[in-house]
C-alpha cells in the first residue's frame, strides 16, 4: 500500500472538509511526498525507511518546509490506521528539531514609527496608505487586510471602531477558524489617523465600491514589500523585513507589555495550545481588547 494510494483514499474521505486553497496545497504536498517515498509499501515499512525519506526531503528545503510535509504525511497515515488500512506506522517524532526557528524578522519600534510616518505622507485617497497603516496597528495578515470590505469596518455603540476579519463574501478566505475576529483600530497609535481612514471608507461607499483595496492581493504585496517598506526605512531597511514582519512586531510588543495570551490571541487570530483559549479566545469583548491596545500603544508613544 503506497502513500499515493493512501492519499487518494484519504482525499476521497476528507476533501470535502477543506477549502479550495487548502485542497490545492494538500494535493501538491501529497505529490511531493509520494515522489520522495519512492513507492514505499506502508504495510511493510520501518522507521529507517522514514528517516531516509526525511533525509531526501531535506535536500534543498528549509527545515520548516520539511516538517510541514511530514505533518501532511502523518495526517494521512493516522487516518489510514484509524480506518483499518494500516496496522502501525513509524512516523512519530519524525519532524526536524534543529534549524526550525522562524526566519521572520520583526521591525524595531523605531522602524514601525517610520513606517507609519511614511504611510501618513501618502494621500488619504490611496489604498497604499491604509494597507500599511492597518498592518501596523492590527498585525493582520496581508490577505486579511487586502480582502476587507466597507461592511467589515464596524463602529460599535461604545465608540470602538474595528475591522472584522472574516470569510463572508465571494472569494474571501481566512487561514483557520481562529482567524475570524474583530480587531479594534487605535486612533493615534504611532500617529494613525482614524478619522482619515473612516473618510476613506465613506468615500468607497459613496462611490459604490465594496472593496477597500484599490488593487489586488498580489500587487499589494509586491508594492508594500518591494517598494513601500524599503522606501520608508531607507538606511535601516534589511532584507527579510516584509509586511508579515509587522505581525511579529505587534505580537512581540504585546508580549513585552505583559498582555495575556487570551487577549493577544484575540488580536492575532492565533490558535493557542491551551484548550480554554481555543474555545473562548474569540469571545473576548471588543471593548476589552480596544482598551488593552490603547494602553499598549500609549506606553510607546
């Protein structure tokens, strides 16, 4: 019983549970795994076979990529055991442990301030300004920010303004269920102009435009990573500082300021390893998160 055969059975059973984007990625991963397993029969395999497979995968790939592929393989193998196709597998603790630290860089607080200063210098009618600004104060993923609509900007009776990250609407998607969240917008954070942003949203509405982004996800990423960030930082720019680094910067700032994991998860949309947080994390009142962020940003002002 080869991995390819098991993967086909697995996908026939589980494909309906996956989003189209995830399904495509899973299919590609299965193809790579099958190629590197070289026709191994899982009804007659050993730990040594899988260690050798891991070695082949590691040639020319980052440790994090290798581990991602191993996780995909293990999901299929676990399903195969549960469904009686295999009696035992030897993939436990197969993932690499060395060299898997994130290579993502975070901006310094001075650099974040420079980025907001640069953004504020762009025209109020420019999506580029709000793409960068929202990334700075929310830590949202690039795709999450780029797919925002006018209806995703929510004003509460308490006066709190937040962006609603969700998958409501054609073509929208989020990374996982924890990604659905409300992230308050903090007026004055690094110089963020909330009133100007709301004017931009109202202009979009008045013109009958639903999407906040004036151009797509890929062009937005190309501009912010290849032009916007390097231009804003000039002499302090380093290769590897990208839009996603803003996410790391905000997460690090909240940790430094002693923000609870529960509240940090509510902002970042991460799944924690604590069951309580996974269950109730998205239930944190938006006003509580807004107050927390105001305090965090006020302390660095």
